[in-house]
C-alpha cells in the first residue's frame, strides 16, 4: 500500500520527456493546433447555435472594417494604376491598363490586401479580447456556468471572419477598381462602361472562384489564429499583448504561404 | 472581530462534497499531496492557507476546471474525475463559482452578465420572469441600481457582489468563493462577509470559502481547515485551528493581525 502511494507521488513529482523538453513542447503545440481546428469542425455543426453572437461578430468584423478597407482599397487602386502607367506607356499600351488592373486586383491584391488589413484590425482584436478574457478568468467563468466558451467565443468569431472576409474582399476589389477607374478616366478619358467592359473581359470565372476560395481560407486563418492565440494566452497582461501581437504576425505569415500555395494550384489548373 | 453564530441548518448526515486522497502537481511542482475534505449540507467551510498552497486549485478541481492527478472528488453524488462533459455541465449548474477578480464579462452590462447564464439554461423562462429573477438577485446583493452599468464603472466591492449575483441566478446548491475579500477595504470586507452569510441563509447553500483573511474566516466559517504543505493539517472552529504550537500556523495568525 505504502509502495503504491510512493509510486503515485513520484509520478506526479517528476515528468519524463520523450525527446527533450523543447522538442516535446513543439509537438505538443502542433497537436494542440490540430486539436483546436478539429474541435472547431466538431462544434460548428452541433447545437446549441449562437446565432446572435455570430451576427454581432459579423458586424464587428465586417461593418466596422468598412471605413479602413474603403480608404485603403481606393488608394491602392489609384496608386497601382499610377505606377503601372509609365511601363505600359513605354509600349504605347496604356489602353491595357483596365485589364492589367483588374487581373492584379481580382487575382491577388484584393484578397491579400483585405486579409492583411483584417489580420491587423480583426486578428489582433480577437487575440487581445480572448487573451484578456483568459487572464481575467472570464473564460473560466463561462465554463463553470456550464456554457461552452469554445462555442461562444471561438466558433462564432471564426465563422464571422470566414463569412465576412470574402464579402470584404469583394468590396475592396470594387473600391480598388473604382480608384483605378478614376485615375484612368483622369488621364485617358475612358468612360466607366468602357473601363468595366475591359475589366470583365480580362478576368475569368476561375479568377473569381480562386479569389473567393482564397478569401474564405484567409478569413478562416485570421479567425482561427486570433482565437487560438487568445484562448491559450497566459502570463497576465504580458500574455495579452503577446497574444495580440503573435495573432497578427502568425496570421500574416500563414496568409502569404496560403497565397503561394493557392496560386500554384490555380496556375496548375490553368495549365501555366 | 465578529464571530459567526452557530448555524442550526447544517445537516451533518449529508455530505455535498466528499474528497479523498486528492493529488495535483504542475510539472515538478506538487501542490496537493493527498487532501481529504467533507462539506456538509448548509455548511460554510473556510479553507485557509498562504498564497500558492493550492487553495484555488482545490476549488478549480471541484468545479471541473482542473483535473486531479489522483484521488476521489465526489460532488453532489457525482465523481467529477469520471463523468462525461455533458454530466459535468449538468453538475456545474448546481455549483456557483465566485472568482477572485469577479470575472464579469466586461463587454456586457450588469444585466447582460446576469442574463447570460439564464439565456442558455432557462430557455423556457419568459422575459418578464427573467427580469424578475435578475431583480431578486440584484436586490439580494444590494445593487439594483447598477443594473445598466458596465463592469468597468463598478468598484471592486460592487464587482464582487455582481459576481456573486451572477452565480446565484442559477440557484446553485454549492457556492465556491475564491478570495472573496481580497483587495477590498475593511468596510467592504465586512459587507461581503455579511453577504456570504446572507446567501447561505437565504438560498440554503453549502459553501467553500477560500481565503487568507482571518477576519473573513471567523465571520463566515462554520468550520475551518488549514492547508499546509499540500495537506489539511488543522481542522475545526477558528479557536481550534489556531490552538497549536505549530510555528507556521501561529505565524499565519500573527501576521494577519499585525497587518
């Protein structure tokens, strides 16, 4: 009896590592990320559904991002058109500006710029909010009141970013094209109908599908990274700052990797 | 220092919490080394101990926020180590947890904080019934006027009261208070102590109060236990717990009253 007690005590006192503390922690972290994603897909389909919170988060992510997205998208459209003109002018091909702008914006810049802005504004905000809730025990308070904090905080926010980033991407694309149109109209006196005719001629259905798929992926990534970093935040106020910061950095890093991978897949489909 | 009167409502034949051989460690740091504890129906049990001795860990294990490494933790007839998450949620509805820093949802008003558990667990309740219940618990903690305020607009003592109101709204059988008087001025401490006793009388709860404030311990505790080296070394009334030559216990007593 005494021996078994000693054995149990020893088990709780010393912890053995499979490889080393650091390597074990790395694999534990990989497993935790995997489990966090798997839990999202497990919880998203089963009741209770937090519709009201999803709508609230959609408003936070979507509507509240509109001013920043509008200004940034518009300026990008103008600047990109302005910077592209001299190169095309060298070949006397300024008439191709609308096509160039549309391909660049629809295929890459629209989704990427929207995602980067959202990672900065929304991702950091989610990371900081959940991190702060973790360190002030609000997440524990939810849990002890028999409310699933993962469902209320994580599922709702990830759904909101996954739904709203594609919508914001469409909006950014439109605003950027408008910015581009204003610049083209000012310099080449092109009408809006001619401009948009050329825009739609230059892009294909595959471009729109690829852009949509990318923005859904970007939205999911931003929400998931922000929630993960916030949900597992620790070390008090320092941890909250770290959660906000690493949410942005990690999300942006993943966005560029995803952009690269999706671009390769789309190019392969196109046969390039 | 006010001493608590004898509580006639304690039912010594009915244990609501029963813990045997509870062990918990974080990496190499062993916190609980075999804790045994009984909480009787209608009783206020105070757990004393220095910071970092595992008092909060104990109630987090009872509420299922942490898992025990070894031992039996039986709450209202359910072994919390072995039940399913769904069963745990059902059990949690019978346990109220008042956090050290209140843990109010800071993006919600006081009313929304109180509505939050009701919306999820009392779906058949009408809005009028909900409002009435919110009114009852706010009245019980003496803060009806704060209903539309944000947590950031409340003082520390008011936040504690609202935190207690939020746990009371689901009418729990057991209340767990984590450092209820920490960081509060002496007058507010007395108000919180009175509130804990009032909650016990009015809602017929059994409570575990975690504290290192001896004034609070004496005012609210029907029975006290002292956690030393990961085990309960002393148990009994306030006088019984401190009637010892153990230097650590005496140091705890002397430090509290020399502050």
